[in-house]
């Protein structure tokens, strides 16, 4: 899995006024937890773009004034009107502790249903996964090569070896849907067959 490096700085003062001042200077207040003690820090907002505004999952190497922590993005808050990042939480990770992350799905293979005019729909862009850091996948491949019109791939169809998908086995992940044009053609075919 890709790692993004983010530079942070210790926060000297806390409270709403201090946080507001940080945001006014284009910084984001944050907390790193999961280790021996919580670490309060701030980071320039520009450094978070590659982590936040992407469909990919990433590990983070958080460098706070020379001390580095391996972590993952745990929570993020946005301003309700401007949608600017207002706060960020990271969780420190360790090789011997399982973590949970939302991992993007990728549809792989050529579906016979699509060849017949169906539309392939990815119903779950990300899936919640539990694994040790070394076993966390970059992405989850969904094989659609066997899907015909109206058929779907479910969670139970995914070959998950070193990780666990934290979702019910019956949930559909990809579907080959009938298009309106196909349905109309089918209905017209039925009408002419009845004549």
C-alpha cells in the first residue's frame, strides 16, 4: 500500500479560539491516538489533499517535528458550509495489531452481460476491511467475467485471503443491470411474438 508523508507541528495552545486561528492560517488541527499518549498537532491544509481527495487508500507517515509515526486516517471533519477540512484524526498503527480501513473496489474482467448491452454497476466503491498492516490490500478486485444480464457479484464471491471484509456476505458489490433500451427492445419483441 502507498504511504503519504505528512509534516505536522506540535500544538502549543488548545480550545476553539486557537483552532480557529490555525484554520485562518490554512492549517488543520489534528489528534494522533492509538499510541502511549495522544499527540495534538496541526498540519498545513495543502498537505492533506493527496490523502483526502482521492479514492485510494493510504498509510500515512506523520512527521511531527522530527518524530515519525506510522498511522492511518481515522476521521475527518469538514466545515458544513465551505467544506474546508476543519479537523483530522489519525490512528497510530503497529505491525502486531489489526486495523480497519475502507479499501476501494476495482471491477476486473469482461462481463458477457455487458457484451449483450447491459450496464455494469459498481454498487460498493469501497469495502470495510480488517487486517494486519502488512496484509492490507491496496484495492479489492471483483471478478465480473462470469456475470450475465441481471446477475451480481456479492461479498461472498470475493477471494479474501489475508484480510476480512467487514460486511454481510449477501451484499451485492457489482451488478450487470438491464438498460432501458434493452428492456424496451425485449418488450417490443414480446409484443410482436404475441401477434
